[in-house]
C-alpha cells in the first residue's frame, strides 16, 4: 500500500482532499521548537482498510517544512480496536 505514492498525493490524503481516502483520526505526537510530529489515520474507501501516516511540519510560519519534505510517505496498516477507559472527575459537594 502506498508504494510509489507521491508526496503531493500523500499531502492531499492527510489534508482530507483525496477522494479515495477519508481521515478518521489525527493526533500530535511531539512538538519541538522547530517541528510538529503528527500522525493521521485514514480509511481507504476502496478496500475498507485503515492506515497510519506519520509526518512532521514546521511549528511556525517561519519554518518552511511541509509534511513528507524530508522522508517518503509510508502507509502502515492498522485496525480499529474499541477500548473502554475509566477517568475520575471532581465531585461537587452538595452542601456547598
């Protein structure tokens, strides 16, 4: 998957501007002074399979770095797994 895909096509996919793929999740992995590392999960509409694309881009308008500028796009096949988590929130005291 993704063999020979151009950097421009990969940028379209992660931007949601490609008819064959749908962005289903996006998360920032790391932020440095110069770059933001991010990953996007996309669904291939033709096959129903999910893929992760990792990339970085300039942290400010002064850093001239586009996604996939320094590396080639790589599609990593992933699958959705539903998980349940427990979180704890503060409780307002009824007497307050």
